C-alpha cells in the first residue's frame, strides 16, 4: 500500500470510528434534550370514555412537568388495534405513546392475527391505574340486581344485550365471563368507545353495560344510570355500597380494568425513564387524583419493569379464561 493510500485508509477508518461513536451516543444525546416538541398520546377509543379521561388528565400534568404540549389523538376501532398499531409503527423517539387498556392483554388470545407483535413491538412505560368495571343499567330498568339479570337471561336466551367500548375490551370480556359463569346467553353489542356505548345504553338501545368506573361516574352521580355491582374481587373504595358480582350471585367472577402507557420498541431507555418519571409524578398529583379517584380508579404507578410483569400476568390469565369459555370476537 502506498503512503498516500495508507493516509486515505487511516482517514476513512477514523471517520468510520467517530461516526459509529456518534451513533452509539445518539440515544443519550436525544434523552438529554427530550422533549423538544409536543408529545402525542394515542387513545385507541372515541372521546368521552374512561381511557380518554385518563389520557387527557394525565397529559395535562405531564405537559406542565416536561414543558411541552401533550396532544391527544383518538384513533378508535378494531378492539383498540388501529390506535395501538399506529404506535407500534411510530418512530421510537418517545414522542408517540399509546394509552393501553386490558384489550392489549387479551387481543393476542382473541385475534388470529395482529398487525403487530404484542411481545416485541412495544416498550412498557408505566401502569397508571386500575379500576373495577361497574355493571350498570338505566334507572327504569326492571333489573335491580345480578340475580335479576341472570334470571331474565335464563328465561329469555339471546334477548338481553350488553354494550362495550369495543370487542376485546375489559367490558366485553367481563360480559363474556358473566355469560360463561352464569351459563346464560347475552348478545354483545360493541361500539367504538365508551361514549357511543353509553349513549345507546341511556337511549334504551341496549340493556346493560360493564362500564369503566371513570366512564360512568358522572352518570351514577346524576342518577342517569343505576349501578348493580363491581367486577373486582373486593368492593371498590369509591363505591363501598356496591357488592362485587361474585357477592351478588356469580361466584368466581373477577374482571379488572386498567390503564397503562407504551412507547414503540426501540425507544431509548433514557427517554422511557423520563416518560416514566413524568407519568409517576403526574399520576400522583392532586389534580389527577382528585379527578380520577372519585370515579373508582386506584393509582398504580411504578417502574416499566413492574408494568411489563403485570401485563404478562394478565395475558396469561385471560388466555386461560378465553380458551375455557370459547370466547371469540366474531
């Protein structure tokens, strides 16, 4: 090799080394300046439901802490898959996250094929809160208890209807578990969000709904809906007067609802840590607590690792229930 060629080779090698070094240090530099622009919260439901409430209330507090706007983008449909897939395919830079629910844990068992890999395409950020679903009916409904519904459903198979905010959501699975344990035939009517479902429940188009506490708190307070039971294993601190579904006559019934946050896989750990810290702070703020706790939510902040472990447990638990009950999304 000539002296000239050797110098040229050395320069190329040096350039390659520093380019590689720059690429390695990029995530750290990105984390140092994050966020530099608005953060997008994708809500895979229509406006007006519990997930939308959590996203908007949490986002307002995170915006104050991080100094950038949090933009809420509602992308409902396909049992949360449309909105969730948007985030799976987004740039892994921390500027696009999804507010996930129990549907994220049950879709792998309900759907023959998903456009994303639930296990590999997302980076867990935080479990925000858990809550019961509440079995609600209209105030003029003839059904005043769980036993009333079971008796009516047994007498009129395939006539009673229950709404949900979408196939595969916690409300849908709660209804399917109710059918399975009660050995009754109810008709599932899915909607693109809790808002439209509640509108039809209030209007008399459906008979009942296992709705999130966040979605129905105002309707219960105003007397526009009547609550019959909660779906958790224990009574809710926010609604201690309500029996659990198990207490009310359906032994073994448990179906929690929850809210969490995911970023796309590959998001730098330092950015995940910043989002987690901001969400932890926001969820424990007085503004967030005062808005969501009266509606039955239990704050459940923690690490990304704890959230990942929780969801993996939910995936396994619901897979067994779905298989045993032969549940499908049709």
